[in-house]
C-alpha cells in the first residue's frame, strides 16, 4: 500500500500551496481544485477563506528529497 500524505506543495503554489497540495493528493489538475474552491467559497458566504487559513496553518510543506 502506498503511504500518501497531504502536503502544501511549493511547485503548484499561488498563495500558500494548499489547493495545489490537495490536487496532488487526489491526482487532479490544480486549476480545477482552485476553481472548485472559489465556487464553494462564494456559495458558502466566504467560509472557505477560514478553511483555507486553517489548512495553511495545519498542512506541512512538502520537502523535496535529493537523491
């Protein structure tokens, strides 16, 4: 079994890398995740902003391994 972890990614980063990390975890296009985040945030009276800030604090940054 593959041990997948949820990280903020510095490669797909626009603000904090949260949406890019979620997209990488679920193997999706980061643009689709960002668009879904904006739509859901607008539909829920901007409570998505609070969720983004919490994830920004909780999610660790992905560390690149040098081989």
